């Protein structure tokens, strides 16, 4: 499937007067896929057909990502992305989902989980989460190791650095976080870069990456949501990842009750791209188990 074919599958949903790209295919139980930073829902394409053969699968490019709007004057936040997802699903009359998330999407999923837990306690209506599976991401800010370039973009000079960030620099940094035997192809890097630059996205890099601060500020809420939830959780982790690999798996094992962890050796930060068949195998096993 090409990037153009993926775009042709999608539709647009209006959120706060901005166009949000989304894809919805298949029938049955709904699986929600939430992508990471700085890429887009395209990341899931290698798993898409296998999932849509068995489930109704929905995904979107969150605000500021991929084919969605990237306004420069906008209050980007994890909370707003969660609002967007809840509003979008409500418009589709989707009341319950199973979530598979990656990277930045893990943090959005943590906030959705916290809201779900709160509603359960208060016996309020709203989006129901049946299960949640995380791929590599900064679930625990104390164990997360951002790249130097991420720290620079987060700094006061981030706006300047964002504007001069190049396809070459993207390739250098992505190759650091993929596994030794699963390096991104030049075509994949071209597609990532196209999605980042679409709608002049480089201009807002420094705004999007503020989520790293949000993780620290909301650590108690978001980690607590995982520790107290009653729904099935699983972490599928590429342990070669220097950002959120073995370090996150170890921390997950230490502080999450009854931890369910699948460790993928020699796989880096993007297991959904580096080892889609393995991720699919372990995810479908998890979904099947959570349905029993």
C-alpha cells in the first residue's frame, strides 16, 4: 500500500474548525489505533489489512500530524488530543473500543484510560475502553530517555531548530532508534518526511513536543491510571530502543500490577514498522485473551 493509497482511504472530520484525517474500515469489535510522534496513522499500514479482516479498525492523524491540520496558533496538548478522539468517536457513534497505541499515542491512551477510570468510579456514561495495548513509548517519564534533538527542540530555541530540521537529520536520528537489522528504508524515511512537512508541519514541531513536559506534570494521573485500572493491559516493547526500550519494560514490570510484557529483542522504537508480523501476532493473542 502506498502513501497515496492510504490517503485515499481516509476522510476528514472537523474539530474546532480544523480538518482531521481519519480512516475507518472493517466490521465488528472496534480497535482504535493511536500513532506516535512525529509521524502519523500511516505507521499502521503494514498491519492494517490483517486487522480489518477481523475487526472494525479506526485511526486518525491527530492535530498537528500527518494529513491533518497543523495550525501555528493552537494550544497543542495531550488533553486536547484526547478530547479530539472522544469527540470523533462519538460522532461515529462508537461507544466502546480496544486500543493499540504507540509512543506519543501511549500518553494520549493513558489520558483516555484515566478518564475511563474516573467515569467508572462515578458511574458516568462515556467512551468504554475494553483493553489497552502499548507499544514503545514514554509511559514513565522517570525512565524515558529522549534524544538530544528532542531536548533541543523542547528548549527555547526549538522554534528555530524546527524550521531548519531536514530530511537528512531525520534519517540520522531515526536510524539511531531502529533495531540493527530493521533499519528504515530510504522510501520509508521519504514517507515520514513527507508526512511531517505536509501542511507546513515543521513550523509546529516545537509546539507538539511540549508533551514531554506534560508527561512529567501529569505523571501521577497517567501512571496511576495504569496501576488502578481493571481492564486488560499489555506492553509490547522493542527492547533495543534507546528512548523507551528495556528501560520502560523494566519499569513497567516493577510498578504495574500483574505486568503483561512482550519483549522483542533487537527491535527498536518502531516495532509496528520494524516487526509488524510479530506485533500483530502478540496483539491478536492479547485481544483474543481479553475477549475470553
